């Protein structure tokens, strides 16, 4: 991600087609769609804060949305 430095979600989606925006979080499908990496992306500050790395079943429970 550092090599590309996306400046908004549209550019992020072009770079990482398996990312979705859920509220304030970016949800990346990784590991062959078995793992979800949930992060807060601060485009202006060029920072990514990883909040959770969850299995598909943990993600589906939705508890991570309470953060």
C-alpha cells in the first residue's frame, strides 16, 4: 500500500478490489476469502490502523462493529 498511497476509497478499491467500506472501517478479504482484515484508513495522514484480523465465521458474528 505504501508504494501506491491511495488518497480516497475509490482509489483504494481500484488497487484492492476485495475491500469494502463498512461504516468507518475498511474490510479487506484476504487469505483466499478466509480472513478479514478490518482497519481504519486515514488517507490524509497516510496511516492504516489495523483493528481486527478475523476468520470468516468470526467476522460474520459482527461483534467487531461495536468498536
